[in-house]
């Protein structure tokens, strides 16, 4: 084959395989300015680190714009918070930057302003005394733009009463216990994530990543969410109702 014929064909193929270009964010007036992360002992590691890496990447790629928000890690105390089940067990630690009480009563002054997005992970710790975490969600929710729960983190939201009368989902393996914490919640048995108003709840563990991409798509645009999935080499689940785990874990009503 002559090069004069082959070269245009090769260039055409290359053009279809060009590196993705970073899209702009058109919405620059109503974007969140302060993200919060709720933590507690025996959190599920991926519940936090999966969603946070999506956000880390978002604000790394757009660090030269005006959208990079403040970030605060909340906990009962300023002690390191571990993902380990027991003291001395295998796990990772997160350092809080503010206590629940310090934020709510103003005893820890900050120039970051009020949080407008709160991420709430799950994990074995949600089966322990969650009184302070529940009260924190209850107190902050009225001023939030969005709240995102991962896995059994939905039980903190349900016990705070903010899921009453709303649709939500949670970890399918922990379904009987998790849903018992919210008798007035419309629990969705077949869902990777659920969006109801300004609340996004996700299924078990890894679903928090897909739910975070859904949050990014909703707030920053689908083009941005898609670009981030390519940058992180992550195969997103785009169908919120594609969820085989309800059937696997014998969740009543799962399809």
C-alpha cells in the first residue's frame, strides 16, 4: 500500500485516540466552599479513601481555579482515628482537624466558614455508640448543600432523622440491621446509590466511589466526572440501579 494512502488513515485513527482534554467547569458561582469528613473509630477504609481520592483528584486538576474548597476532618476528639477494629489491630489512622463540639459551639474558631458538604462513611464503628456523630449530623444538616453517606454511614443519617420520608440505600450485607435504624426511611433494595434531594446515599463500601462520581457529575458537570474517571483509570457504574448485591445477600425486594 502506498504511504500517500496509508498515512491519512493512520492519522485519522490517531485522532480518535487523542488524549482526553480537561473540560472546564462552567458553574463557578454556586460551588461548595467547605467540605467536611465525619470520622469515628473502626471506620471502613475504602468508605473514606475511595471518595476522598476522587475529590483529591478533582481539586488537583482544578487547583488553579477558584473552586478549590476548604476541608475539615471531624471527630469526637483530636486523637488519631483508626480503621482498626480493636486497639493495636491492623488499620490506618486519620488525624482530625476539629472536634464536633468545637465546630458546633464555636470553641474552635475557624475562618473556613460553615461546611456545606459532609461525607459520612460507614464501618463496624457504626454499631457502637454513635450519639455524638448522630447529633453532629442532626445539627449541621439544615445548613448543608449536600450530604453523602457511604455504606452503613446511612445509619447515622437515619438515626439523625434526616432520611425520614426519603429514599436511601445502604450496605446490602448489613441490610437487616442497617435498615432497622430507619423505620420511616424508604429503603431501596436494588441501588448502587440513591439521590433524594440534597442527600446521596450509597451501597456497600466500593459503591461510595460511584456515589462520589455521581456527586461530582451533579455539582461540577458530567464532563468533569467522566474526565476524572479516565484520569483515575476507573470504570464507573453509570446506572444507579445496576446492583447485583441485593440478590447476592438475599435482601427482601431486591431484583
